[in-house]
């Protein structure tokens, strides 16, 4: 593995290896505190980000490495018209590994084809977000003791949600996974994603009624309706509050339900749920740092 652009670049065995290393980092952080000394991560973020960018930076610092980069396109030569390919070639002269977020689908792939160092896709448009998927898989594994034989509900924006698309692709590697797709008709999972589910024999159902399916779920994966993906403000405002999770709605859910959310949250999960032991989204954020530490080590070929 030279780059990580799509979660499907990884075999199941490689995902399990990353989860195992992340779990070991959680258990023995000191063992990993110097493994990337002298190495530099370049964070190239052409689109706003809080969690992903800072978790990559925290991951590299906690491995003993350093970080360079920018947090918006205006801070880079892209504002002067530099191509992604040229940016990748330039940054390869300065750093050992790149984490790139870009609003255009496929931009990190172009970077990987032109860089002489490993490239990690930190999110490209509505397309892919493989390190969020690794974060989600680590969280599910830690909360449920494994990933096989779970029933997971995806709720909200399933049309534009790159986190949803990536996680569904990864879950197809596991056995006994049942998927429940909960969304307004305008934000349903794209047909091409459902075709992949059908082709792989994955059991799934579609519904608009969250409360009707909540009692069946082991995992509830909430997502925000993403204003930046809409062409029409009116359409966004009409759909943005389609699903709001409240303590009252959770009364019918399993006592060991795990609630995940890639964040940022707008108002689709009531803050009253934050103190519920079933709320796992802030644990998920922390898990993201550890799995990115494992991935950086893997791509740089370093070991503790």
C-alpha cells in the first residue's frame, strides 16, 4: 500500500491490521511516541476542516513527527492557478507524506499519481473519506467487540454523504451485516451504491421512518444534511431538519445501541443525548486520531 485514496484500496486483512495497531497505540501510547521522529506530514486542505485536519496533525505530533501545510485554498498557490499535480510534485520535495482534502472528486488521486511520497485522501467532495471510515470501523469494533453480524442504520443525507458511501463499501467485507437506509426521498442512497449492495448480496432496507426501525439497530449512524452540497438554499432549508434525534425517540432503542456521527453536528442530535452512554460520537473523534497514527506508520513503513 503506497497511498490511501479509497477505502477499497485496502484488503480486509489490512483494515484489521490498522485496527489492531490503533488498539495497541491506545493501550501503549508511550511505545509509539518517537517512531516518526524526523518525518514531516504535509496537510493540504483546500476545503475547511476541524476534526480531520487537527486529528492528522495531532496524530503526527504524537508519533514524534512534524507538520507543515495549509488549511484553505486561499493560503496556497492554488489561488494563483497551480494545478493539483504540480502542488503534489512540489510538496514531495518538502515532506514525507501528504494528507489532502479537496472539494473536487478525484483530486487526491491526481495528487497520488504525481507525488513521490504517500498520499492520504482526507476527503474529496461527496466522493470518499477513507480515514473517516477507518475511524468508524475502529469505533464499531471497540464498541461491539467486532464488526460482523451487526445491524446498522444510516440516517440523514445518504445522497451526498461521502462518509456513508465509504463505510457502506467497507462493511461489505464483513459477514452478517444488515443495513437500514433512513432518509427523505430526495436524499436517498444513490442507485450505483445500491447496485453494489445488490451485487454483493448485502441485506438492506430503505425507509423514511427512523422511529419505526430504531428498535432493530445495533448502530445508528447519524449524518447532517450538508448545506455545501446543495445548489438551492430553499431545498436545503426544506430538508435540513428531516431527522432530529431526541431522548424521547431513543426510548424504544436498544440499551446497548451505539450512536455514531462523523461530525460536525448541526441539530440532528439533541445535545441532551451527549450524556447518554449510547452516544459514541466524541469517542469516535478520539479513535480517529489513533487510527490515523496507525495509517501514517503503515504508509511510512515505520514500526514501534
